[in-house]
C-alpha cells in the first residue's frame, strides 16, 4: 500500500447504529467504538477511556463528545482528547458514512 | 468576432438557463443567436413557486418568469415540448425528438434533474406521483378535487411542501420519513422537532423512521402504503419526494465525462470545451446543487465566459428556506456538534422561536433559524464572508438590529425597553410595574418580585429578564439568586423543570428544551437522563422512552464493571429462592464461564464478569427458570429485603416474607428518581434492617409500622416513622403512595431521605397518612404507571428488542481490503 491510498473496510450500515449511539467493531483483541451523532456524522475511537480504560462505546453521546460510563470523563469524538480539566487522549480512526454504508480505515490497525 | 452571429443552443428551459440568458443579454445582447429546446410544453416559470400553486395560493400565470413576448423581444427561438434526443459532438449539432437538427458553436446542457422513485412494489399504480413540475402539480390538484387521503414519501424540503399544499387542498395527509428527524440535511433535531409539531398542528400526520415496503393497490389504483413494521396507511394518492437525481443521459450518450452529474470545471465547461453544463444536472468539485442561489451563480459564470471573460464558479454554501405559509425556517452551512465548535442558542417559547448559530474559530459556520428568520440573510452573509464575530458575540444571536452603537451588553437591551414593555406574558406584567415595586418595596430577589408582582411566577420563562431588571434597578447591590440550575444548559432548577413539565404539558425532551428555552440545542449527559425520567414519571402512558438519554446500565439492563463486562442480579422475591432457581444460576455460571458469583446485601445473587454479547442468552436461560430482571442497575425499585417472620421465627409477629414478596411483586419495574431499597422486618428486633431503608416496615402485634427516609450509604440515617396501619392492604397502599409522591416530586438522583428532608417529613405524613384522598390518588397514579413499566426488560431483549445494543457491529478476524 502506498502512502496515498487508503484501504476502507465496510463494517456495516449507518442505520445499524442508533442516532446518538455507538457500536463496537472487534479486531482480534482490540475493540473500536464507532459512534453516530444526531446529525449522522460518524467517528471511530479505540474503545478505551484514557483515564482507566472504560468502554467509551457504552457512554452517553452529546455535543460531539461521549461521557465515559465509568467515571464521567468527557472525550471528544473528533479528536479523542479528554475535555475540561482532564487530560489524556484516545486513539482515533478514520471512518466515513458513504451511501448508507460505514467504511473504516484499514491501515490504522493492521 | 466574426460578422456572423454565433449559435448558442440551450437544452432545457428551467430557472438556471433563464437566468443565464438574462445575464448574457445584459452583457452583450447581440453576441449569439439563441435557441432553446424545452421538454416541457411551456415558457420558463419559477419552479420554487410550485408549492403555492399546489396549495392554491398562486396560479401558473403568477409564476411565469419569461413570457412569450420576452423570447420574441430577445430574438430567442424556443421549441416548447421538444426534447433533445442526442448530441452529435463530431458534427457539433443537436437532434430533437421532432427531428430538428441544429448546429451549435456553444452548447449549454441544462437538463435539470429527475425525481428519484424508490423501486418498491406498486410504484406503477395509478395515483403515484412525483413532485417536480407543473404537470405533477396539475395531476395532484385534480385528485384533490375528489378529496381523500394522501401519503407523501419523504420528509425533506419538497415532501413537506407537497404535504402542506395537499393539506391546504383539504386532503388528509401522512408524511413518511425514513430518518429519525425531518429535513435532517438542513435542520438540527431541535428545529426539526418544532417543525414536526407545527405540521402536526396543521393536521398533517408525520411518521419518522418509516420504511415503506410496498404501495398496495386495487384494480390498478393506489389503495395504501404498507410499512416494514406492518402498518398500512390507506390513501388514494402517493407522492414520492425522496430526492432528485441529476439528468445526465444526454451527456453519457455523447461521451462527456459524468459522475453523479455532468462533471464541470470551475469555468463551467464539461470535458468538451464547447459544451457547458448548468443547473441541477451539474457536478462541480464532487457536489451537486439543488437550490437556486448556487445555480444562479453558475448561470452568471457561464454568461461571463460566453462573452469572453474568464470567470470561475468555486462552489457554494447553501441556504435553505421552507416555502410553507406560516412556517418560517432558514438554515445554512454546517451545524453538526463538535468539540472545536461552540453554539449559541436562543429560544423564545412564547413566540415559537428557535435560533442556533454554530461558531468555529470566531466565525459562523452554521445557522438554523425557526420562527423568526429575518436575520437569516445577515447571518448567512457573515458565514459566507467568514467575518470574525468575536466582537459582537454577546449580542450576535439577537440579530443585526442589536449590533453597533454600544449595544454589546445584553443588559443595555433590557434597559432600552420602554416602560410599558411586557415582561411577563402569563400575568401581563410590564417593565415599569416590576422596577417600581423593586424600588418601592426594596425587593432584592427574583422570589421577592414573584411574590409581589407575580412576574415570572407562572411559566417562569421570563425569569432571566426579571433578574436583569433587578440588576439594572439595584446596580451592584444585586446578588443573583443562589438557585442551582439543573446543568449548564438551563438556568432552571430541577423543581422548576418538573413543575413546568406538568403545567405546560410538555411530553418530549425536545419539547421541554424549546418551551423552557434551553441554552443548548440538544442538552447534555446531565440533563438528558433527568428529563427522560421526569417525562416517564409524568406521562407514563404517552411518553416514548429515549434510550440514548439513559446511562448504560439502564440501556443494557445490567451493571457495567470496571473491565467493561457486566454483572446481573435476577429478582429473588423477598430474598427467597429455590433449588430450581439455584440450579439455573449454577448452570448459567458454568455454561457462560461467569467468573464470580456473589451474595448481595439485598438478599440476592450477583453474577459478575459476563460478556455483553452473552447477556441475552444468559437471560434466556434464567428466564426459563422463571427469573426476571432484579433491576440492580436501575434508578428504580431494587430489592425488598425480608426476615422469615411468622413462618419460622419464634418472635415473628406477622408474615414479613409474604408482605415483602407482595410489595416487590406489586412495585417491581417502576422507575424512580434514584434507587429505592425496601425491607420488611417481622418484629422490632429488625433482622431485615428496615430502619435504614428508603421505605421500611416493622411488623408488630397490632399491625405494620411504616418507615421512610432512611439511608445506609454515603450517609447513615435512621428512618422516620410514617405511622401504624392495621392490614397488609393498608401497608401496601401507604408504601405505594409514598413512593409515588417521591416519583412525582423528587429531583433526579435525589434519594428519598434527601427529598423528604427537603419537603419536610410532616408534609409526607400529611399527604400520605392523613389525607386519604391524596393517598388514593397517588396509589392510582402508580397503578397506571405500572401498566406500562412492569414488563421484564430481560425477556424483551431475549425476544430481540435493541439487538444492536448487545452484538458488535462487526468482528474482523483478518483485515481484508475491499
């Protein structure tokens, strides 16, 4: 693969994720949380809060962020960065919704 | 330029080529000899005005842009009703359906777009229409004359305009929309919700997330629309308005480059430099346009380039306006949430106004206006120009009229109000009455003003204005109220919100946010779960639970653990179990490899470390043994702990186990502001520890002593005694009444002991013990609520509800490229 081209993997339909919700993609022993916001934008993050590895996919989605279900850290969906007074960052992946399908960038975890 | 006029041929006679010719004639009237081929048998009319024609507010004559005289005056040859069949690029000519062959020097392809017809069974039936041109409108108007029902498929701009028009013509109209909210490309969900209610108020029925499976018919005629969920909506007419597709067949046939539309460069030429494409058939830098402003921009660029200039079209941001009389809606740009974006929201519930600006790096990037769209063009202008708005930030949302001349302080806007300006609409209180009373009586708080003037005492939405008047009148000596708002999305406290939900009959989260003038467009992780609970508690038979506003434990019906696995606690009524139940638990533990099994403090068994995917199967197995959810994860009824009572105990005075089981069977499934734990002890030795529970019962010889407001967690507190009752029936009625009173009055996450301390223990005794009528009313309302709440969530999920919650979206063993 050269540096220019991106390999996308079809991981399902946009409608498989409820608006303001998330679903998981499991790749070997890693889990990637794919979020859909209320405006149908999609985001993908490693399913681990930078604080204590809480599963972000299980949190409440609001204002472009997700609140971790374990200790209420607020993580930006776009950047993976902890918001407010907390600091830390979760890895993000490229994901796109195209014609109702969800495409996840393959390169990031191969 | 040669002496001979050059030939300009235009395919299509819509609004864009019409504008292009105007621009061209304005620049160089005689540079081209122009010929237009129009597939429609008429002159150029304003397609944006189809909606008023459909609704009957305008006629065809009213919406003509260029009449026959215009074509004659400009020397344009117009072939009406004659479509071009082919473009022959080698011979540089076009061939029409009627057989005309005409050479061109320059050709403009403006074939527009065609409506998308979703290929479901029944689309060929009589009575299925698209909504695109005047012929469509005429056909629909003809059907309307006979009355009846219409179904519009598509809740976008066109679909809604069609629905409004058909309704105006007296039809019964249902709109089916695939997505969760109307016009999702142009509106944020908050505005979409207000729009939905506005349509419903006009009598248009709107069904979102509606997937049409089939158009049913009889004898070739439309009879109804069948949805995926089995619902059938009978109708005589179906209007398809799901979108448009660029018409590019001519270009494809002659080998011009196309993608979704006919591909053009910034100078608007296609891959053939003598052929331009214009309007909805165009694809420019990957984007297709369906709104008129960018099409006019393209028209101008082509006109300039036809006259030798070197103009560029560089793409456009669209602004959308809905053309339905009485509904003012404006949207532009990008209004998605984002952590690098800020929003400014203004809601005026009385006037039905919602305004939202999305700002990034001090520049407006998105605008949504509902109810008052006068500032739309001004905001759009700021957006297009990328104006830095940091200077006017404070007053930006109030619009252009508030800018400049030192109006930067919101207080000065209030100061500028005339004395007779109405502040409190509910009670008709004007500004001078409030400021007068503040001075006269030395009032210093909003509560004082409420007490003496009634301003802000009813719906409370003018509280902010009253505070500003206090600040203005008192100057520095004013101290804002110490009220703790629910969260940063509102200045209202929990109590205000609960009161207003009832008083204003607010029945959905977006409705609450609009009516109570939320400062954000969609709330946050603090207010959404609270509002969801309040609405469930207040409107049990009407409100649809919003699962995305619940914490994960209540969404997954299990308790999340630190490693992301879950624990579950099945209900053991009154803490009693049996060999069959224990065997089922043991089997499940082995079958699903559940690492930890633990006895809880509430006399139940907790299974910890279950993988989320396994939950439905574990529940299925447990369900076969008769287990239901123990709601160990819920802000709701948890356990009813009991001792063995008269069954076994030599000191027992009553059947405490039996009463505990009865209470639990009656009350399980109910949602409460915070968790509710109960206990029943068979004698004052109190082995079930009932005197530190939310509600407890101590059995005595003469009956049942009912306790409430205990705590044994963060705080430790013995219970208060409600009183003594004689029978189990009375005990249950009193317990249910206390819990219902708490359900109606408690603040979200406020335990019973805190709630009771806040409102006063005597107040609880007064309403529950002494006022039989109130007690009965609380009891009845609880019973009503249970009708909807007492459903085992585990078995619902075994049967497939919210399947997406438990299964991963995808499992990729190996990364395979596609």
